[in-house]
């Protein structure tokens, strides 16, 4: 990936958060291969080469800084909110600070970005929020699950509002995905379980589904949470 600002006219423009790692990075790669122009928002430095990618190093929970970035983005055809993290604890040991931080990143950042970018999103635009199958509830993950469940409420509400404009809003909800996030020491007390398929979800699979939802072929899919979990929810 690259921090180049080069871009040809007329290309579809997607904004992707969490672009430097894991699912977000895979989504950026997929969209670039599909011919999108991509602006990646992430806290980490990203190196590489691709003239269709611009990376903005930013904390997307810093709304004062994010306001200026949004003002300079121009027209945006798609928003993909993939930034996220997990902190786990059983009831009786919950951290208010961890819960608030997850809520701010997963829910408030998605809300801020969608609200700011919608006025410059044309008919046929797309919003995809990366959720989690944990939104249905999981022991020791209540605060995380609450934030991901909230994304479904946002998506369905926005989908109802935006359907007359041809703008779709969906949630991609993967199960345990093979990314650095999966091996975060902060979640060591609740290790992921291997799904029935015998392997974790690949980030490229999440990216492929996201790419489809951003395509013309998915124009009739909106307000949905699509779970991809390798059979773990069966």
C-alpha cells in the first residue's frame, strides 16, 4: 500500500478505516484490485506502492482532526468502517474505560464518518460496517458484543433512510478471523475457538464479501447483517 495521492478521474472512491492491518488492510487490497480509488484512515504508518491509494495517518476517534480530513476528501462513493479492537472480561470485572473506548471506536466513529460523508455521497453509494458474529452475545465479551450489536441498529436505520437514494448500508459480521487482532495479548483470557470448518476466517474472505457489497450486483442488499463464521453459529 502507498501514501500516494495520484488518482485518475472518474474512479469510484472508497474510504476505509483500519487500513493498516488485518481486515481493513485486506479490504483496501481488494478494492484496489477492483479498480477503486481508496483513502485509508489508520493510526499506523503504511508503506508500499500504489497510485490509487492515499493513506491518512489519523486516530478516527479524534473527531476534531477527523473533521478536517473529511472536509478534504471530496466525493465519496463508499465508506467501509473496519477499525476495531476487543477487550474482554467477565461480569464483575468489567472496565468502564475499555467499554467506552470500544464504543467510541466502533459506534461513534462509524456514526461520525457516515454523518460527515453522506452529503457528498452520490446515489448508488455504499456503506459497510465491519461487525462481528459476537453481536449475538458471548460470555466475557459483553461490552464488545454491545458495540457490534449497535452497528446492526445503525445499519438498519440508515438503510431505511437511504434506500430512496439507492445507497445501501450493511454489516459484515465475521467470526474469529486470522489477523494480528486474533492474537492480541489483551484477549488472552478468552482465546478464540476454531470453527467447525477447521480453520479461522481469512481476512481476504471478509474483503471479498465487502467488495461484493460495494458492487453493482449488490444494489438490492441493504439493512442486512451477513454473518461469515465457518459454521460456528450453527
